[in-house]
C-alpha cells in the first residue's frame, strides 16, 4: 500500500512538473491569451497611471522647456541687453529650442496654467508669468526699433504684427487667461494688439467664420476653430461689460465650423472645407480633430 502511494505521489509530481514546464514553454499569443489582455512590448509602459506618475512626467518635460526657453535680449554681438528702453538695432530675443511667442507656446502656456491649478504647483504658473512679463517689457523697445528701421527680431515681429490666427489666437487666449487670474499683469497692450487682429484683421466669410485664401479661396481650416473661437469666448470674461456679445459670437462661429466640418457618419471633423465646392476634400486629420475637441471643452 505504501509503495502504491509513493508511486502515485511520484507520478503526480512528475505530471505537475510536466505541466509547469509546458506552461513555461507555451508561447503567449492570441491563441493562448485573449488579445485585449496581451501586454504590448512598448518602450513606454502604457497602462493605468497614478497622479504621481503623471506629475513626474510633467516635471520632466517642464524641466526641459524651462531650460530651453530663455528670457533674454541679445545684441548683434551676442551680449545681453538689460536696458529694454534702449534696445539696439539688430538685437534679438535669445534663441532657445522653442519660440516663446509661437502658437505652440500659446498652447503650452495654457496647459501650464491648467497644470498649476490642478496640481497646486506654482512653478508652472511662474514660468508663464515670467515670460509674459518679459514680452510685455521688451515689446515697446522692439516696436520703437521697427518704427525706426522697418525691421525687428522675427519672434517679436510675429508678436507685434500678427498676420494669421496662428500668430495671435493661442497667445492671446493664454494672456487673457493669465490676466483674468491676475489683473496686475501688464499684458493689456499685447492682448489688445492680438485681439485686434483676431476680431478685425483675420479674413472671414460673410457669416463671420474664420477662413483663409489657401490652398483655395474661402478655405476653412479646422485649426482656426481653436485659434479663434476660445479667444472670442475668453474675451467675454476679460471684458465683462461685453460678455454677451462675445459669448454669442464664440458660440455662433463654433456652430458654423461644426455645421461645415463635422461628419456625423464618421463622428469626426474634416480638416478642410472649401466654400462652394460640390465635393469636399474630406480628411480626418487627428491633430485638427484635437483642436476642435479642445475648443468645445473651452466653450463648455
């Protein structure tokens, strides 16, 4: 009896070992594991993230952009200019990795203001405030140079004389948000300069929809939904006495973008729309759809 039991135990052990080896050698694929449970071999470990992990990534990116977006004026010989009332001809903003007055940075400033509010980390807000104060301080000196010589630093040219919504929209909205949060910020001149272009300088269709002359006459770009509409909406907060006017205009222009650009059967927006064209060039560009979603979030 004891011999039989030992034999059974030995057989069971061998069988269990066999199953273990087989399990270890079995390839994990869609045949052995449901596809949605397979862990992809990404370099970035996608998955559920904690607030702490997100904050760590934000801080890593923040440390980089803070280092690579200096706030200095350099003369033609590369020496720092500290008297912004007398900026010499040929002076430029210090060149970092990114332009601190571009539409991309207007979006970045808005993201950092939101991040500061959500996380309570004032470093993000301080980054924005420092650069906005810097631009407000140097703008009069560069404007004076332009009036005298008819040229100025390319970055300041984009700020002082915007020629497209890309030049004005995101930066104007970011500055209005910052000024609404802190009315002491000396941004009124820059905000008015930007908004004058958005309201009167940017080409529009007869119904007020922001449009361009490229690639064809009366072309609507979904990008301009974000570059123009949020600034109209925040103007209603920035200028409380005219809130109804600007809220209504923001809602109207947004609705007109949606009517032309949203494709219900796809649940997506088309990137471009050409007024009067029988067959529209319908391409659902992901980033442009992102602009539309962010615009809707801002309006809500």
